[in-house]
C-alpha cells in the first residue's frame, strides 16, 4: 500500500498542469451535458404512423366485395394500414390535401374481366410526401403485378390447351371460373407463403423490454465510460518507454502496484460518473452490476499498455476490440434484429448486459 500511495502522489502532481485541469473540466461538463440530454430524451416513443390507403370500389361484383371484406377483417393488415373506402373524386381530393398516402380504384367489371381474361388493370396513385411509405407501396404493387402477370400467362396457356384438346366452351368457362376463384383465394391467403419468425423472444412477454431510445442511450454511456479508461493504458505505456517502470522495479516496486496506482484515479472517476448516471437514469440499485460489467476494461487497457510496443499499436488493438464489441454485442444493431446465432453471442457480451442492467431487465 505504501508503494501505491507514493505513486498516487506522483500521479496527482501531474494534475497540477493547467492542460490536464482544463481537460478534466471539459470532461465533467461533457458528462453533465450528456446526462441532462439523456434525461430530456427519456420520453415515450410515438406509435408508428399507419399507411393511409383509400379504395374506390366501382366494381359491384361479389369478388370485389370479398376482397374488401378480407382486408377489413385482417388484423395483421389493419395494424399497419388504415383503409378508407370512398368515391374516386373524394379520394383524389384527399390525396391533394395530403390526407392519403395512396389510393386504388377497382374499375367497373374488374372481376368479370378477370374471368374473361381481359386486361382491365386496377388504377393506383401514390403520394410522394413520404418517400419511405411511397417506396413500400411501390414494392407491394410491383409484387402483385408480377403475380398477376404470371397468373395471366398460365391461365391463357391452359385455356388454349383446353381448346386444342377439344373441350367445349361450357367446360372451358367452368374451368376458368374454378381456377379464377382458386387464384383469388390464393392471393388473399398470401400469408401462408411466408415463414413467420418472432423477432422478440418468448420471455419478452413476461418481462419489460428496452426501447430503442433506451438501448442507444445506455450503449452510449457504456462506450463513453470505456473511452475514459484509454488514457490509463497510454500512461502505462509512457512509463514503460521512459524506463521508469524498470527503475521502480529495482527498488522492489511490483508491477501490480504500479498498474494499480495508474488505474485507480481513472477507476474512481468512472465509478463516480457511473453513480451519477445511475441515480439520474436507472436508479442506484443498478450501480453494482454496472460496475462489474465496466471496470474489467480498465484492467484490459492497463495490461495492453504493459505489453504493446508503442501507442499506435495500443490504439489499433483497442479500436479493434471496441469495434468487435459493438458489433457482436448488439450496440450498432439491437439484439432483437440480429439473427439467432448472433443473439446467442450477444447474450455473453458485457455491453449488451450493461444495457439490460441499466434498463432494469437483468439483476
């Protein structure tokens, strides 16, 4: 302890330098500003806006009614789209007033034209006030266009084949009606073609989940505090390059004591900052777990400063470690949106567990 106390006094003497004092003041102001900003941003996330879709149903056939009934009763569809049925003129007016994202016009005799294999397309108009929604609508309509084109080609080929084989007109019309109904119900039951995968785990229903705002807030806090440890390794590197480490060892000062003396001020600073952040953001009960997930990085940086040849090598290794940590720990892309294999890796990463501890999900 005497060795550590002497070295701490020597390290404290360095802070008499005005540049170091200015750096410390700027760092404190930055931390306070970050905490205040995080507190102001801690609001409920607004619900995602639905796509406002208008439909002008000019076709009075049972097929058109069946189509509208399906979408009006589809809960998955209504989660993202608000369907408005009105006349063509009213929908055009609503589009001009930016109250609609898109509208469709089902022309008169549309269903009958499908049975007769006539080309009578649905008319569509998309508003460009929201480019994201417009892009979604475009891809949806292009997907249905591809489906209808494939249906048209195959139905025409079947109809001609039946005529060549000598089927009567009545038999051809009956087969056409039957196939048309099957195709309509296939299009309406398109959800059966997709393999559904839950984004969130089953346990997410039993415990609260982090919002995206909380995820990136706690992730930013974690990496800011880690960056506070980087100068500790550089300090060890400068002591070793100046030959001071070998001279201290000649007077029976152990390397562990020297590293402790260098790292202790950074540890106290980071723990103090973390205590303030926990008290303002998540509660003091999260402090012990957050410290256990943060402080081992100080030991890692001190050891890297002990073994690296120069500061360039030290900074390169630290950068690679932090980048890999951010990628595999779900800091860049939240864990819920990662593949299952990445989620298993992220469950062991300290930055992911830090966000869960700060959010009150993990003890």
